[in-house]
C-alpha cells in the first residue's frame, strides 16, 4: 500500500490549480505526507496570496518564499526546514522558465542571456535544491523533478527549454549517482503535454495536446492527478529500488515511432 504517513515533503512550483505541482502535492497529502510549499515571491504578493489560498486544504506546515535565483532565500528555506521539521524526506522540483522569445524562432538567434536564465532556473536549480536537501535527508529520501520529451527530441516552439530539460535529465543521473550512498533516490517524470501556466508560453500547445490524443496508445493525454500518482509512487517505499530514471507518464506517446503517421 502506498503510505507516506510521517514523511515531510517540500513541493516547489505551484502557481495555480492547473499546475502539475498542485496535482503532485494533492496526491502526496492524500497518501499521508506532511506538506511544505514554496511560492515565487513578487513585489505585490500576488503569488503568495493565490498559492496560499489554493493550498489551504492541504494544511501545509510550511509556506515559504523561494526564488531559486536568490541564494539567501534558498538557504532560508532549508534552515527553516531544519528548525521546524528536523528532517526532510521528499523534495518535489517543478521549476522551469524561459523567456517566451527564446521558445520560438530560429535556434541560432537564441541570446546568451536567455540561454543562461533558462538553464539556471530550469536545470541548475535542481542541483542547488538537492544540495540543501541532502543534509536534511537523514533517513534517506526521494527527489522528483519534472522533465519533458523535448529534452531528447526536437519539439516545435520548445527551443532553449529542450536544452534545459536535457541538462535536467543528466543532472538527475549525476545526482542519483552521488546521493545513492545516502539512500537518497533521484528520479524524473516526463509528463505528456498538459494545459498549465507554464505550457501556455509554448506556441501551439493545444495542437500538441490534440496530436498526442490522436497518436498515443491510450488515445488521450494525461492529467495532473495521474502525474501526481506517479510522483507519490516514486516518493514511496514501493519504488525503493528505482533511482536515476525518467518515468514517462504520457499515455504511451514516447514509444511511438513515426508519430505523425497513423495507419
């Protein structure tokens, strides 16, 4: 039975009720985990208010600001976890960003600044958060991040984010190799396209979803809840022998060759 009772789980990346991170947080809570949530601070406090209202049903014992480009905020998050929880069992990394102009157009026109920003927020942040989590995972733990097929295959209107996801995938493997001796497992979920705040920046996202619905073996795309269930599995003892892997939760789309051809 999937049981996370007594586990402390930090969830990053919740923006609204369409966020995949929200689906994951709900399923971790359903399995009995004690939830902590970070939000992206902004001058007007909009995210703090919106996310705070959304997660109330989960009764989070921690609700903290964290901009992963702000070193002091990262340090404050893990310092608070150490003080309030004493230990951390689960880290959910659902963070990615690229300037919209860097997602489309000719790849050779990608700016140095855009490349650096996308890789910093979307890939390096996993390594930085894992560094903070490592000393707090005294009983071992599970780290789960979100990747996408665009990190291994060319996807229209994805550009720099594809490179960032590729870097994220390799970060999962290197982190798994390092942290395994501490009984900390690191895995990624590659979800099919879902309508979220982040995916809305990808041109033609609805066309992508409809394409998957036609081609995927299950003839549909997936839901936040299905991704959340997979994450809960990867955070539980049921997956104790799994690390360094990318689990595709995409209705089977990834297995299809000649994806545009249907007999």
